C-alpha cells in the first residue's frame, strides 16, 4: 500500500516553489536533521522554527547520510516514513532530503531567507550559514530542549528491555 507524501519534494522541484514564495516577499525558513524517532523536542523545535518566517522547509538526511553520521545501526525509521511523519506536522510546509553528510548543496540550491538550527550549535558552525548570510538572510538558533533526543529514547528502550 503506497502513501502519497504531499509535502515531499526533490530539491529541483522545490526550488521554483520557494522562489515564487520569495518573489511575493515571503520568508523561507530552512532546517535540517535526521529526525529519526520523532519526539517532543523535535515538535517544539519545528514549531519555533516555523515562527521565524512564512514557510518552513525541513531537509532530512537520507538513510545513507544518517548511517555516515550516526553509524550503521541508524536510522531506526527509514527516510520514506520519516518524510511522511514530518509532512504530517502542521508546522512543516515542505520536506526534502539530501544524501551528503551536510545539507550545504541543498542550502545553496534552495537559497532560504532564514537558516535555523538548535541552540546546541554555535551560529558560526552551522553548515550553510555563510551562504545564507551572503544572500542577505539570517541565521538563528532555537532553544535546545535538554534530555530530549533520539539517542536518549533508544538508550531508555535498551535499558528497559535488556
């Protein structure tokens, strides 16, 4: 049974949609991540990110990308399902994905007005911040919710069921 993910776009299909929004003076917000097991920290973060502009784009690390970053046991939830879950969230307007370890090429292609990451990132270390700032955009960090992480959830499950 196939589920259509209405908010999922390739970078090439998303580019003209975002350009059209920007031509109407709408602010495009971009964030990225694995979002492997969605939790309250993710939902709070994405809700806050959406408030930074008019349209929120979430770029998901592909399964290959997640494995490069998190190791061979991740992701727990495959990309298609992560994209479906992400697309179901009210705060998220567009979902895309990338195969590299970082979204640098995706940010360069989409040219968002605002780049957002969690408060655990220093602004000068946020991948793509140079591109967004060079284009006259902003880089923002959002309060990091301590103790809310996919790794903590996995650890709790393993501890409880061993």
